[in-house]
């Protein structure tokens, strides 16, 4: 019987070798990429998970002239606001002034919402409204100003001290009265807190009142939407919080707001009208409160004399708890970092709870802003602006 031997086509053999080579090359490339990504992530985590104690100045921008010691600074837009008794200015991240607004205010109080801001004299009668491009308008009130709140479109609400008949008045940016609401001391109570929704269609008011013989806070809402219920005040389920004062509030969006008391906070949501969604009791006294678009932050007093940093998301779920020592008069959250500073001391935590920095500077800190780059910040001081990096 004849034996048939199959001879492989040389071209077919070559094709298989080429395929095998390509597979090996792909595997080698994938392994190289994975190794590079792993090394990159490891290096990043190594940098971000450390605690730094010193600052290295990368660049500095000196003030052209000596500035008043009463100036205050506030992170805003792509830079910061610089304000005091004689005026307010917007400066960029190189310390260059973009615009300024002069005024004479003994005790300025400022409120910012998005790119809109309002500054007023506590106890005075003038309000200045601005955005990142400059002045939008001025408002003159008939009664002394106690508190202000501004919406992203420049609408301003204020609590005015009218002796036994305090008022809450809303203005547009040029001073036209939009809404005027008189409080009743024997009815709703005395207004102690206000907040405007981003587009100015909803106003939240906190009233100090007496309920069952004890001090309490009553919560009310005004709705200015173009609906059949426009300008109707919502006495939210007649909510009264006994034995607590709730002076601080803000809107997360048009239909969601947060109110902060001395040992608790409340989240309100709106479908047909605002309703209490969640109450979170805090087992310690609140020293300070701060927030951004994602987190609610609290500094709580411990019986031991230490402090607790606690973060919640906007649904009221606790995300972080860290204990620390030291007094910090300024606390904020920016770009996922909790930044605390007072005098020459500074403490920074990431939102994951990593202590990124604890140390002192050679100058008094006026403001701290995160900037693009690993562990890079802008630090404002009396002499000017410094771009720094956290180092060991």
C-alpha cells in the first residue's frame, strides 16, 4: 500500500509563525503597559498616602504695595476675592487684579453662589452685587441689614432689622424689590437664617420662636415659580425643632436644601412642596460647618479637648471620621481636600481620610487653594501669593 505523506505548505507555516509572533508581541506590549500603569498608580499612591510636614515654594508673586492687615481672602472662580473695609477685588492665581469695587464698609459680610456674590455692611444699608466680570449692581435698603443670601443669577435676599417687625426682602441685582415678607414675632418668630436656590425661585427662612415654653426654630419656604402656587409660603409640615437653633442653611439644587443646627442637620427635598427627607443627629457640639457640592463637613468638639472631622454626602450618609488636635479658625473643603489653617499652622486631609499635611509656615496664612499638579497649592499671605508643593 502506498504511503501518502502530507507536506505542509511553506506559506502556511510562515503564516502561523507570523500569527504566533504577533500574539507574543501583543502579550509583551500588554504586560509592559500594565507594568507601567501599576508603577504609575503605585507612585501616585505613594505620594498621596504620605503625610508631609513642609512646604517648598515653587513660585511667588509679591504684592506691589503694602496691604491693610484687615484684608480677608476667599477662594472664588479661578482665583480668590480680596476684601476689607475699603473695597473688594478679584485676583487670579498669579495675584493679578481682574477687577475691583470700592466702598466704605466697617463690617463687611459676603455671600457667594456660583459666580455671583454679594457684599454688605452688617448693620448698614448698602449691598454690592458682582460676578467674575465685575459689578452687576447696588442695592440700598430702608432698614439695617442683618443677613444676606445671593442666588447664582444675582438675586439677593436679606433679613432687615425693623424693630418689632423684622423683614425678609428679595431684590434683583439692580435694587428692584421682588418680594417683601414681614415676620410676626408672635406668629412665625424672628428670622435668623435665609437661603436662596440657585435660580432664586425658592427662599428658605429659619425663624427663632418659642414652642411649648422652650426655645425652638421654625422652618418656612417661599416659592416664586410661575405656577398657581407662586409666592405661597410653605410652612413645611409645621416643622418646629425644639431646644435647638438652626441659623445655617443652603440649597444643594433647586429642590434640595440642607439646614444645620447646633447638634444636628436636616435635608429637605421637594416634589410638590418641600418636605423633611432626613435628620442626622450629631452626638457632639458643632464647632464649625463647611461644604462643597459633594460633601457636608463638620468639626465636632470631643470631651477630651480634641476635635473630630466628619464628612457626610448630600444624602446624609457618613463618609469620614478623623480625630485631630489643634485649633483652626478657618476650615473648608476644596477639590476633595479638607483644608484647615490658623495663623501659621495648617492641616490638610483628603476626603479618604489621609492626613496629607500637618505643619507650619513662615508667614500668617490668609487663604489656601489647591491647584493643578500633585500636592500643589496656592497660599496667600500678607506679602503676596506663593505657589507651593507639599514636601517631607
